[in-house]
C-alpha cells in the first residue's frame, strides 16, 4: 500500500472535520438488528472507549477506515431506498463510535431525512456532547449502549466514565428522541445482580 503523505493526512483531517468525508470501516445491509426493518449500517472508524469485550476492535482506530465522501454514502442510500420503504428500514450509523466523526454524522443523517429515510444512531453516548440539537432533531431512533450501570464497573469495562452517557440519555429524553437502551451481559464481568439492577434503574429514570 502506498504511504500516506503528511499533506494527504492533513487534507483527510480537514475533510473529516468539515464532515464532507469520514473514515468508514465498513458497511452492511442487515435485517432485524440495529433498528427496525432492513437497514444500511455504516460502521465508522474510531472509538474513545476500550471495552474489554469489544466485538470489533479493529474499528477502534480511525486509521483503520477508508476515507469516504458524503456523496458516496448518499448514493448508496438512494440505491436501497426501495428496500427501506418496503421493510420499514433505513440508515443506522454505528462503529466504533459514530460521534467521533459527528460533523459527518450530522450531514449524512440530514441527507437521509431529506429523502424520507428512517435514521438511527448506535452509540455509547460517551461523546453525546458532540451531538448537536440539529442532529437530534433528525434522528428517529438512538440505540444507546449502556456498558454498565455501576460507575466503578463502567470504568473498569471501558476505561472511561459513565456520566456522559447518563447525561446524553437525559438529553434524548428531554428532546423526545426514542431510544433503545442496549446492555451486553458478559458472564463474570457485567452480570452481577447489582450491576443489572443499576442498568434497570438508568432505563427507568
Ligand atoms: S464502544 Fe464499541 S467499538 Fe468502542 S471499544 Fe466498546 S465495543 Fe468496541
């Protein structure tokens, strides 16, 4: 593979900051996961968490993705529009952590909404402060991954704090954005009754 020059790297960074491009790890057409119907799930590269049980560790580093333009993803969305309409599906942004590239997410979700396509964001919520009010207004669903209900265990499992996820969850509730809370029960790690009860308390709050 050809080496990436410093100039190319800076151009890529500027394009990601502007949201005209993103580092995309992969995408797939899925049914019955990542939201209702058949969906185009776009996995964006880069994640600030370090989950001990990460199912997709090669998405953690942003350099593991390919720089893809907004136009390319929108063209792909348009290609599947009839599938979304028939199945009640749509677009899901996942990762990695999609809000790591929030400018691109905001622009892509807006393009989907303009075409009447259902939109979902699969996020840990850790970078929820990066989600603008405009993005929230364009989201039909958030899949909020709560990695643990206990602060101490959250830190052990992810290397980060739980508080940003809780405040993002409150923001979604205040904005009236539907959310599915997801929790991975890992035997010997997150499956203590106290932790499961703490997750249930978060969902109920
Ligand atoms: S949030 Fe997801 S992608 Fe990031 S480390 Fe955890 S499991 Fe892996």
